[in-house]
């Protein structure tokens, strides 16, 4: 009798996530978060060894469908972004592998602040200002960023926020499902860099000008009741929901994996928060399971430009808190 070694498709990883990006943008944080949700994480491994690593069977008790996360950056030995892209193209030709690239980006000013705050030297500028290394690294990584499947900009995120975003985006392993995020934000703090759809809610009545409502947020019932009484609220929200529900299956059909719909008001604490919660409920009622993120809900309500006026409406593009 011949005894064959028992193997299964899940004994070796068939899902690989390459994690790269700007130094200081959160790659280590992302890898730790991925490890927490079941990925096997390997950092700074030469990509030429990836095929060999993929072929190694995982005999641990967690081997079933255990994905692999590989971190690389400009410190990786013999780093060459163009060569990495070519190697990734070769890996993607293997129909048995699901290979994706996550690129963590961050604005230069924020990266400089992080290096200064932690007193670390930039790996590409050991004897020069961090800004020099950041500029050089952005140039070296440009081919990988263009080719990335997912780009997460951590400029406005704390390490905690980055871990949460990673869990939301990669915690589910159903590759056929579109991951939807509803986000609130404040225009006063800039547009969200990860948004696919952006809706301006500054046409709605502004709770900021109601003394009792000002210290509250869109998560509080009195604020929601105030906003919902706006004559334009029901009609506008119905049309926006109809648009999003129309687009979701089209995005899915085109192979999009992640969709973020962002709703903005001036400060990101009242109108945008309530609308985001309302839209997330509408999507749940339609059978979807959106993630919800309130980017600027912790902003201070008193930071306001009085040009908004007590009438409750803000002009799009003006920097006023709401």
C-alpha cells in the first residue's frame, strides 16, 4: 500500500498581502494589526524569497486559510521598485494566488513631525534633514504606489486609527465581497484622502448655532432630530442613498474591493455624523454591512468662523466649524 502525504490547498498560503509605503506612515503598525486578525506577518524579506516562502506548508493549528502579509520598504536589501512590480506581475499570473499590494502613505509635513517627535532619523537621510529622505523615498516608491491595489493615507490617523482601519479592511476574508465604509469628516480639516464618493452636507441646518446642541455631536438624539427637521433632509438623503445603492453593484462588477462614501460638514461633528449614521442604516436595511468612521468627531465645537452666520447654512469651501 502506498501512503501519500496529506496536503490541502490551505496548507500553504494562497492569499498574500504585500505591505509597503513611506517610512513613518505606519507599516509596522499595519503588520501588527494584520497579525492580530490572523495573518502570518513577515517584515523586510527580499521579494525574491517570497515564492519560496509561499511554498512552505503551515502545519500549525491555525493553518486553515491563513493569509500571508509581507512587509517591504526602501530598507529591504537590494530594493528596486520597478523590479518588485515585475516580480509581483509574475506572482499575479499564478491563478492559485491572490496577491495584493497595500501602500501606506502620509503627507510630508506629518512624516517630518513624526520623525521629530520620536527623535528617529529617516533611513534615507541619516545625516540630513528628514524632509530630504522623505522626498527621495517618495520618488523611489512611486512605481509601487501607482501599482498598489489599496492606498491608505495615515496623515490624519493615530496608530489606533490605523489599526482599526486595517481591521475593518482586512478582518473579513471574503474576497468576493465589497467592503463599504461610511465616513464623516469636516471640510475645515481637509478632504479625506481615501474617499471614493464625497457628499457635502453643509446645505442642512447647522446645530452649532443652537446653544444647547453645540456641545453635542451627531450621535446624540437631539442633534439628529434637529437635522432631520430640515425640509431638504428626507429628499436629499433618499436620493443620495439611491445613488450609492445604484453604484455599489457596478463597482463590485468592475472588481473594486473597497468603497468609501464620505459625508462632510464644516467641522465634522454634527451634520456629517448624523448623515453618516443614517446612511449606514439605509445600507444595512438594503442588506449591506458598512463600516462607520467618524474622522473629526473629536474636534472642538468652539473653533468656528463666524462667517457661517446664525442662519445655519455654510457656503461650500469656507473654513467654518459645524
